[in-house]
């Protein structure tokens, strides 16, 4: 399947497979790895407007490392419920290098919706419009995008109304997760329902790109999501945990030359070792070890599922690596895993 190049204002991502913003996951080291390994665009983990203005978020979402900085636009996602605060946060992000501002209207977490932010804004269309308008005005001509869900629940699937409002106000791109807020991450993403939103936008004369999100875990699911939704691109979320190469591999399958060829097991182990080191350098050893554990767990489980690690081997590594308090010891084990995988590939 070949998909056309899309634009976000003046920016043309190198491919149409994006890495979703995920709290605790898409910090600067992980985004750098995903970009180096072929992702078309990455989005910094969600920042609450007030916390960003108080300086509690920016190091974590800040610019990626030098080997990829500047290669793609720096995209920051903001969450909040006060239009004035969201506007201030947008101006702050722009002063600190953000090229694109994304508005979160899709986060289902209670700690976010309880503050009338994230997906809760879908229940307040007037407030949602005021926020979109305020952020666009504050962005100073930089593209503003929107990420949303199908609605609050099955009885209130209003993604089409929200998308039309946002397009009328001037957003440059809309990403839609194919679930309602009340589903959280259960059930299956409804890509056909995303297609209903795409058709409404096109019928109204809006040509802005739509990105489909939810249950995109490999090339086959990406193709199905694109076919059923009619979207211009896909966004990969939870499946990329422990696999920063996944968006790039999917992009290569959709458009040869746009991403990277599938990595060998040994190369994957090398990349996880590199990510682990980057996390510990960026956050400090103690915090970096904690951040890295979710990636280690996901990678080890994936390798076990693929048969690259034996079940008892993977279980032992999970027990040891997820409890280890010394970064050097973890990396030594990871290098040993890479060597074992090389040996098995050769054999």
C-alpha cells in the first residue's frame, strides 16, 4: 500500500506513521530512538498547561538529542481546560522551540478527565472550541493539531462534531483514537467509525489530514486501519513500548524506502541497550532505571513471544532486570542477550 505525503502546515513528515504521545513513555530519549529508527513524526508526552508553565515538565519533553534534532518538527502536546492557561502554555512551548502544538482531547485517565481536561472536553463543545481558538491565536502561525477519541461513551459519539469544529477553527491535522473514553483501552478500536469522521470532514470541504490511532500494532493492522478509516496516516501507541523501531518498520512496509527494514533479534537487543543507556544519562541512574523497566519488560515479553528467548530464560531475565538497581549490570545482561541472539541467528 502506498500512501501520499501529508503536510502539517509547512511541515512534511518523512512518512505517515507517527509515534503517539504517551505519559511516562515518549520522553526525549525514546523519541530520539524512534526518530533514528524511522518514525515519521513523534509527539512529546502530554504536558498539563499549569505544570508546563511552572517548569515541571519541560526537561522531560524537551528537544531530542543532537543526531535527530532538527530532522523533524518538535511537536508538543498540551492538556488543560482553561483557554487562557492553554494559550499561555502554547506561547511558552513556542518560546522553547515547539514547532507544532497538539491539543489533547482524548486522554481517558481519571486524573486528567477529573480536571475537565483530555477526553472530558468532548462533553463541553463550547469550551473545546474556546480552547482550540485560544491555542491557535497563541501559536503565532505555528500549526495546531488535535487528538481526540470517538466520544465520551457509545451514547455520545461526537468526534465528527468536534472534528468539524476544529477544522472550521483552523487546526492543521486531527488524530482520532477509535475508542470512546469509557472504553479506555478495552475492546477493539473502531476504525470504521473514524472513517465516518473522515467522510464528514470531506463532505464539508475540509481536506486536512486525519490520523487513525488505536490497535495499530504491526504492518497488517496499519493497512487495515488505513483501509477501513480512509485516514492519511496511522499513529502507533502502546505497541511501541520497548520497540522504538516499530513505527519505522511499519512505515517501510507501507511505503518502501520510507522507514527501516525489520531489525534482527540481535539488533533489537542492541537498540534496547542503547535506549537504556540514554534513559539513565538523561534522567539520572535511579530515575532512568525506573523509566527503562517498562521498555525492558515489553521487549523481553516480545522476544519470548517470538521464540527468540526461551520461556524460562525470559522469566529469569524479567525477575533480575526489573529489580536491578545498577545500570551497568542491566546493560551487561542486555549485551549478553544480544550475543546469544547473534549466536542463535548464525546457528
